[in-house]
C-alpha cells in the first residue's frame, strides 16, 4: 500500500464522503506509521490523544492493505459503532470491495435451543421476565443476526436474556438439534469469510487465544490484528489466562441439569434431588462471607470460619451430583453436555484447592449474590508474547492512554511481553490536536488533607460544591471507591438543597451505565457521581459536561490480593513495585479519567484533582506531566471564574 496521506487531504475521498471532515496532521502521521507496520509485519504501540481521529487513522490503512484484518475493541458499544458506522463510511469513501463482519461472544446471540426450552418451561420470577421472553421469541423469528443489541424492545440487563442465550458451558455445539439455524455459527461463518472482522478483547482472548471451537481458525488466517482501547488488554488477558469457579456457574449448572432432566429423564427423582443439594452447597459457600463485596487472598479466605469446610462440601456435592448424572447422561444431548460441564468444574475446583502452578495467584472475589474462586497468573507477558511470535503478521496497539510521562511505553510493553521481542516494537505518541491551554483549566485545591484523613471525603464534597454551582451542574464527580461515591453523593445533595440550587444529581447504580449517560446528556445541567466504571469509555461532548472532579489518584488498594502477590514477586526480583507497576498503572487510569472532560475543539471546562499528593509528592509530578498541557491553578476563585465564564447550559429535556 502506498502513502495513505492523500486519502485524508482536503480534496481527498474522506472529505468528499463525510460532511465536515477535516484532516489533522496527527491523524495523517498515525495512518502512515500504521501503513508501514502493516507492510512490514511489525508490532506498533501508538498513543493517540483525544481528538486525533485514531479510528480513521487505522481503518484507512487496514482497508487498503489487503488480506484479512481483525480489529479488537474494548467494548461492545465501540464494536457496534465500528461495524455499523465507521467501517461502512470509510469503505464507501475508499470504494474498496472489502467484506466486513461483526463477531461477539456467544451470550450476545439468541439461542434457539434454550429459548424454546425455557419458553416452554415457563418458570419466571416476574411477569416482566415472561413478557421479555415473549418479545425475544418474536424477535428470533424476524432477525437476520440474532444479535441481542438489535432487540430494542428488551432491556440489555433483562433476566430473560439468560433464558434466551447460551454460554460456553451450556452450548451443545455440533450435537445441538438447532445447529443449522444457529446464529452463533452463522456469525462465525461470516467472520471466517470476511476481510475485516470486528471483535472485542474478551472474545479475542476467550475464542482466539484459547482456541475455542470454530474461532481458532481466525487468527492463523489473518494478516494483521489491531487493538483499539489497547490499555485494557493486560487486565483482560489476566482474566482469560487464569481460571475460575463461581457459585453462579454452579447454580447455572444445577438449573440447566434440572431443566434437561425434566425434559429427558423425568423419572429420575434422584437427579432432581442432587440439583437441590448442589445449589445448597454453592449458597452455603457464599454465606461464609457477609453482605459486603470483597477481594481476599486464598490465605485470608481460609481464615474465615467454615470456608475450607464449605469448599470441601462443594467438592463433595459435585462428586455426588456427577455420580447420579453419569447414569442419565446418555438420555439426551443436553444431559451429556451437563456431565461434561460437571467434570470440567470438578477439575477446576480441585485445581484451585491444590494448585500445581506456583505462578498462579489464588484469590476469592465475593459479589452481592455470588462468590468466585480465582487463579490468576502472576504475569501474562510470556503467554501473550508466544501468541505474537506464532505467525508473521502486524500487531497494532492503540489507545489514548498507554504511555507514562510523555512517551515512556516501558510499563505497557513489559506487561504484555512486547519489551523482549525481536525486532523490538515500534512506538509513537501523537498528542491531542485540542488547544488545552485555552480550553481547559487544571485545578489542584490548596490545603487538602492527606487522602487517608477521616474527613477527606467531606473535604472533597466541600471543594466540589462551589465548582458545581459555578458550572450550573454539568459535572462528573469521579470517585475511587463506592463508599466515597455514596458519601459524596449525599453531601452534594445536602449542600445543593441548603443553597437552594435545584440541580439533578445522579448516582451510579440508579440505572444502567447507558441509561444514566442518556439522562445526563438529556438533562443538560446534571451532576453525576460515579466510580471507576465511568472513568473510561464515556463520551459526553458539548455543553452537558464542563467540570470533572476526581477525588483521589486511582492507586489500586494495597490489600488487593492480585496486586499484593505481584508486589511481593517484584520485590523478590529486586524491582520497585511502586515505580514499575503501581505508579504507571495509576498514571494510565488518571489519563483516562481526565480524558472525559474535553471531547471536541469547542469543549471547555475545569478538571479538579483533589488529591494533594499530585503536588506534594515527587511522584505526583509524573502524574501531572502525563496530563494534557492545561493551565494550572491552586485558587478556587480562578476555577469558579473560568466556569462562570462558560455559556449557560441549555434547558434540560
């Protein structure tokens, strides 16, 4: 492929096809570097600041390169945007005969087998669930793809989807009586035949790197892999290179087996009894812990009364369950599949109790309704590096946040094993084209106490309130813990009530993320108090967001079991865990949070970082030097004046 620069020119095909298109020098340079990496089958790690236009910068060379390209994104939302909007737009502008396909995880597609069985079974917790399943049944008869994102009549988080989709565990595969009309198999066939396939990181690791059935052929056949939102890869890789057994999986196995028994072995009462026993063992294990969510090392969990006994009880219940199920498994494909799942689950549970691999971190995560026994690798670098070296192809890693400081990719490259590749990866940074010095102000309030002070949360709310009033709402308040989030939400509500400011104050958890964002945009003068899940992948361009307040630098809790194990491992190697791991991760997270503020050339606003460590500690300089070059102030009056100078918010809907 020749130089892609003319494609982006003022008289080029993109400008002709896209109203308002303006090329940016950073975008053109990025496209040129990606074209070079694609030509030479190199690894390229590229940070592109907000507003660079990185999506078009990788799509143009990808579509012109020829051969098969996999594009992996961080979220299903971006996946849909790429497939439905960006890819068709660029393809039409370039007039290239490139076929494209969208491939999601199995749980995103309606499963004819489970939908039919559960609709017939007719057991639902609520009338709404029953109504949702009827709507899904109607959708299944008319849809071409079976993708649940297209079924707008049913909420994405409706429990009916569990009854209408399959999982890797309960899919019958080639034994399914509905395999000819299967939406998952159809999506995979389309992906095998397409020139460009859009997946997400979870699917990439679950289905490509673990060589799940059918997908393992995609990676060997492709010439290039492009990772967008690549900063998420180390975390996602850790999930999939590890192992896990959860009480939710156990309950699902019991439920599926009961359903299959009723359908194919109704006379086996003992099997029904065993499903109840297995459910009780799973629930008893969860009840060892209180109501609060928690993450504990295996050693910490073992200190809890009855934990070891309940894990052992679950293992025995699985063995008893298996003994009865083995006598019934030949009576249907569904029961045979449940037997296979039982054997795999028993193997994972035994592996967790007596691990052979010393490089695994064993830990327990407690959720509101369930509990997971996890085994996570100390590092994923070796496994990932093997994938990269398996076949000559280009690998492109891009995100707005990969480097520490202005251009140090060392942390990221070490995490994924890229640092030891031969030849070494190409790296590049393109700053944002936005005029941050004009558009934004960074406010670090003076006189803040240490973040571990008992009154710290109250002081954050006290800092935020005058800014929220000056901005007339239009604010994100991003917190590093759920407890701080809830308390700050209370304090902001009280403070606004006392001053008579009638502004809508939203709280994470009051609806799904997409619903809250939609309300925030529609209202035009709202305050949203949220935690980590709103630090990235959230786009509110325009006047609806003019203020972002961050309570603390987002260091991972030191007692987190995975972090604690990695810290200990690095100390044994003579490395500083803080310098080589904790600080770089915090910087990348911080850049994500700060990136919510300025999304277009017209946006203006204040970024307020309350944590005094950014100013008082030597490592704080690493943080603020990594942020965009905004004007800086310690004075509240400056921040208030900046916000008051902004045009008033539009009337809410």
